[in-house]
C-alpha cells in the first residue's frame, strides 16, 4: 500500500479540513500498521477512510459493530445446505467481511468497535498479531499484502458499549479526530447543502457548534445537524413562500434537525427544544417585531 504527495493532495480535496489526519492515517497505513480512529460522530472518520481506499484503489470492506457481530458473522461460515450435499469443502465456505478483506489485501473498516462482543474482539486481536486466521474445518487463512484493519469508536457513547482492552490498543496506532473549525464546517455544510445564503450557513454552523458546549448538553450535534438544518430550511421556505433565512423558518428547521441529536446531561431537567430555542435566539436574535406572530413553545415540534 503505497502513497505519494499526489495522493495526499487528492485526499485533501475530497476531505475538508483534515490535512494533518490524512497525513497521519496515510503514514500509519503505509507503515503497515492497523489504526483506531477515535472521535465523536460526524467527524468524517468513514469518509476519510473510504477516500483513502478509493485513491489507492484497494478493496474496502465495511462492518457495522454491534452486539450481534459474532465471530462467525465476521469471519464467515459454511453454507449449511451445501455442507449436507458436499461436506465441509473450502468451496462451500462463505467468506465473511474479515476473510474477504484478508484474501483481497484490502481495508477492513470496523465501525463502533467498542460495541462488539469480547469473543469477536479476540478474533481481531489474533488477526492483527499473526496476520492470519485459523477457521475450523477450513484451515489457515493468510492475510494478503495490503490488508489493514481500521476501527472507529465514539469515546462519548457509553450506551451498549464496552471498554476496549489493552490488547487492542497495543496492536493499533490511535488517531483522534475532533470537530473541525467553523470555517471547515461551513465549507462542508455548503458543499452538502448548496444554495443557501452564506451568512445563514455561517449562523447555522455557529448554532450547531454551541450545542457542543452548552452546560445542559452532554453531547451536542455534529456538522450533520447543520447540513440537515439548511436542507430542511430550504424546503420549508419553499412550502411557506418565505426566504430561507426567515427567522421562524430557521427556528422550526432547527427544532426538527437538532432536537434528536442532543444528549442531555439530565434528560428529566429539560427538553432539548428549550436549549435549541435558547441558542437559536442567541445566534439569530429574538423574534422579529414584538413576537406576537411567533409560534408558541406549545406549538413547536416535539411539544404536545
């Protein structure tokens, strides 16, 4: 798996504001290391890795980490119907994503690795340590040159997750990915939801960024919330015959796009709609006029 400066430049055009992370990931993969990408949702972990795989033209296999990802689902299994007629022959083995990536010398991307059962993690430890895998009745599967495991995890998500053992950390290079700066998030939002006034996009990004530091919010919204907000506001404005940056259009779009993304410190202490309204007014100002025509809190989405 080789990279050059041209590849870095191409990746820099594809992934906004991640030059340092691109260089570090490329260096780690080029050195033959397995990698753990650690960061909150919406920081571009999968986008970055998919772009790397595309640029160097290697196979890319995606695995969603969850409690149902057993060793058999990850490695593969013998087709039961064919086993009855042909026995345990290599030809009737159905490759799972791990064996597929190993045979093809590609990138195996395991999302939310801290949601995977321990016995499945142990399988990955073996592959990272030895470069091969022993499958009962199939035998030894050796990783082809270029095979790399890249795992991702959200350090802020504690529901349904487990601690990653030192055995995993000892076999990977860890790359942390935080949120991008406001200029980069504006570029990402404008690229994904083009056509909105730049000033409106800038304010939307500022609103979303403030959800991450509010005292009552444990986990705020990623840039995906800004993208959905702008898209929703554009559509809603068309339905209402109003401009995209209309105050009430923006508020309703914010309530719908962001309320489900906020994780409150104390869910019983207040709804996310209250925080969104508070932050919205801080960024966009109070309701225009005397506020008499403003939608009441009771009529806001999520109420009732």
